[in-house]
């Protein structure tokens, strides 16, 4: 992988199409009320973490072999939350032995100006789509694999809630810092050792994300009196940003827009979302790209430069008081990705499963199937780009066992 030089890491000025996002956010910050709500709260420090294992069996394209059935160490992580004189900290660092990498998932400072308004600075979640997740399962939904679900970047985010409304605005200079990829590398902005997918520089395509603006507006509607009646959040999200090619010294652009719904009706839960995204990027020779390189966990792959993704997830929760068991969630999640390039082939993902809570233990039982999916295949990374017309449905039964403390 071509890594950017020291000169490339100096942030170039933002492209013109990002300026409206920066102006909006700066104006909002200037006119925020003071008061320092959190200054009155007690100082604290909490340290926690988790360990997780994966037990899985795969049915992919190749003939069956013993390694289709494995029991692996998924991850272990360190979590820190703290507050001192009104300034808060939230931090999470993850280690993935299976992928031989480790990295920051999130790490920000926060301050509440009032009960309604808070600012976060650092590696914070991008306010786009259903939050915190657009899924009920361990696998996420297809937007995650193109960087549009539970994405985290480096910048500043403003959150304002009033009555039933939620407003979030953010500006991100660049993606979150990367950890080592495959056991080697530096903690820079171009490496693939990371939690969330980002556009990354690769040989011949020296592109990277710069100067991203986000705006998310949502309203929460009550279904009846009390919490048992449930609520539904309806929202729209906008995202725009630059693509900097460190070889051609030229700017490209990227954008995404989504409409989303997250509702609960008694024991039922529904998450639905439709989004469109686009990357206008060139290779190092200046030619336009119909596929761009994104990466996480140490490797990159090609994804369609323009696509529509629709997702639907349904969940049913059961309260259980038997031995250590405290709850069971049953769910079905489906994603479809239609690519703008007419010669490309659609991608799909379907997850049928259940999650079980027992004190600090949380376990996912997932039957995950995918067609032209980058992870559910013997050919890692193939699927979200051009895909294959004859791609079969591949299946993985996965049990993720996590102890959270």
C-alpha cells in the first residue's frame, strides 16, 4: 500500500462544496449559550472492557474442509469514561488477535452547555442514519461495509435536542487514526487497521477522505402514554466531503443522503433505511473511477462508486427470568445494494438470529447469508464492486460470545 508522505499529511484547504457545512457548524458554535451544565456534576472515572469469542461454521464456494468449523478469539477491548470539572471523556481501544491489529474505535471529549446542547471533540460517531446501529445483529447491515453505519471519524460534533427533535451537525477533518495493518504500519490516516470503513489510498489510487460535513435531523413520535406504548424516530441525514488525491493534487467529492426510521411497539422493534451515496474520484493518472477502495481490519477492497442501499430489520424482545438469563431478542435483518453502474451486480445480505443476555454475558446466534458480499465468501473483498452474475448465496452460522464489564 502506498502510504502518504509527511507533506501529504498536512491538511489541504477544504474544497468549495464543503464550505457550507463548515460555515453552518461554526455559526452554531458561536451562538451557543454558556452555563457549563456538567461543571455541577461530580467527577468520576470508570474503567471497563470486554472479551469476545467467535464459534462459526461456513458454507462458501469451495469444497468443505475442516477449517470451515472454527473457534476463535474475536476481540478484547478497553473502555474508559470520566468527567472532571464538567469536561467528559469517552474512550475505547480494541485488539483483534485474529486480524493481527489493534486501533481506537472512539475517543472524544465532551461538554454540555445546557441540558439540550452538547459538543464532542475527537474520534466520535458520524451522525448519519439510524444511531447507534442500523442493525440488530452482530454482522451489522450492508451500509457498514461501505462506511455508512457506525462510522467514526476525527473532528467535532454538536448535538442539540429540543422537545421531540434532535439536531446533529459535525465536521470531520479526516478519518479516525489507523492502527497497524497485519502487525505492521503506523498510526496514521491511510492505514487499513481500523474499526470503520473509510476511503483509503492504495497503489495507483492515492485517495483519502478530507473535510467531511454532516447534518442529521430527526423527530421522535410517541405511540401512546408511558414508555410501554413505544416511540418511533423519523429522520433524514446528509453527508458531503472531499477526496484528496496526493499524487494528482486534485480534489474529488463524495456525498450521501438517507431517510431512516427506528421504532418500538411494545416488544417489537423496526429499523428501516434507504440511502444513496456517490464518490467522484480519479486514479493517479486522472481517470475517473467506477469503483473506489475502502478498508478496515487491515485490508482494502473495491466498492461501487455510486449505489443505493435499502435495509429493513425487525426484532422481537422477550423478558426472561430463568437462571442467569435476563432477556432474549429474536431478529431478522435484510440489506440490498443496487449499483449505479449497469454492468455491476447487486449485493444482498440476510441475517436471521437471536441475542441472549445473561448478566454481563451477551451472545449473538446469527445465521448470516450473503450474495456478492465481501466477507461471506472464500474470495475476501469480492462482491461490493463489480460482483458476479453467477454469485451463489453463501452462509455462515456464527456464535459471538461476549463478556462486558
